[in-house]
C-alpha cells in the first residue's frame, strides 16, 4: 500500500508539474503572440505618423509655393500698373512697395527668430529664407529709386534684415544641434542601463 501511495503521489506530482509546464508554455505563447501583435500595431502607427508628417510637409511646401505665386503675380500686376503712372508716381509706388516688402521681411524674420527659440528649426529656416527673399526684393526695388538717400536707407535696412534672417537660421540650427545632443546623451544612458541589466 505504501508503494501504491508513493506512486500515486509521484504521479500526481508529475501531473501537477506537467500542468504547470503546459500553463507556462501557453502563457509564453500568448505573450509572444501579443508582443508580435503589439509590434505590428506599433509599426502601423509609426508608418501612419510618418505618412502624416510627409503630408504636412507637402502641405507646407504647397502653401509656400502658392504664396510665392501670389506674390509674384501681385508684383507683376503692380509693375504693369506703374507703366501708366507719371514718373513721380512711379517713384513713390516703388518706394512704397520696397517699404512693404521690408515690413513683410521684418515680420518673417521675427517669426523665424521665435521659431528658432521654440526649437522649430525647419520652420525657422523656411521663414528666414522667405524673409531674405522679401528683403532682397525690397533692396532691388530700392535700387531703382532716383532719390539716392532714400534708396541708400532702404538698401541698408534690407541688408540688416537679411543678416537678422541668417542669424535666425544659425540660431535654429544651434537649438536643433543641442536637442540632438541631448537625445543622443539620453539614448546613450538608456543603452548603458540596458547593458548593465544584461550583465547582472
């Protein structure tokens, strides 16, 4: 009887161990399947976010192209209107247009500087480039003025705006470089922690 009881206990223990093994194997299979499913979802999310970023960049580019086209058309129409003006009115309109472009360049430069401070380097660069174009256009218009003192001042002011816009680009890239360095440091620390856990 003792042998039979020991045998039954051993069988029960073996069955319990087998049941535990099967349960653990089932759990591992479920965990693996869930991890796989989770990775699929993560990949799909990453792909969707990447696609969204691409569309947003395309929209920004198209808006810039639209603004350039509208600005060029307005400049051409204004130039055509000037042909019917007296010399005095043409000069006044050239000066006014140069000042308008300078004002626009100043606004774009300020926006570029703000974007740089906020760490939005791509936005800052685009705004700074637009500001430079406006300032260069203002300078070109000013060069056509017969009033040398007014032309000189407009060209000098445009040059300062161009310098500010370039400085905004430099600032934006400096901030972006600092952010990249921080991210690299953070990733390096995480890597070191992972290596330490593996070594334990």
